[in-house]
C-alpha cells in the first residue's frame, strides 16, 4: 500500500502563489508516477502535473504557471503555483501510481482545498 498525504492548501488572493506538498509513505519503492490532479465543484477531475520515476514531467492545466518538482529523499513532490486566479479554486489531489509486477494501482490522497478569492 501507498499513502499519499497532501499539505499546503489554503486561501490566497488572485495573483498570489501557493506551494502544495505531497509526501508518500508505505511501499514507496513501488511508485512509478506521482503527481497532482484537481477537481472544482461541478467539474471532472483534471490533470495538473505528474512526474515519473525517470523524472519526466507531464503538465496538464496551468503549465505556464505551475511547476512540479520532487525530493526523492523525502518521497515528496511539490507543486508551485503562481499567478493564481479564481479559476484555480479546486480540491487538489495527489496521486501515486504503484506497480507491482504488471499490476498497477492508483493511490489517492484525501485532497487539499485551494481557494483563490479576494
């Protein structure tokens, strides 16, 4: 099992910045991809950014404003979000994809709320 845990959400004014953190525990040696998704009220969950074990990053929304990074020693990925707008308001979820032999399993964190409002 893998347990991602998010932190760093909160209320920020438009144009501001936030950094989210996601730390994985458990069978971290099985993680192949780790990253962030978000879900706004009434909308589907969407990709923000992920990083695979080789270090390749895939961006979804906010590519020009968001930066994903990783600290392997801490089993943590970070999402730096700049120039936030009210449209970025959502619950941000961390996902860790673990692979054991050919069996893939996605482990989700509980989510952290990001609210962009004046």
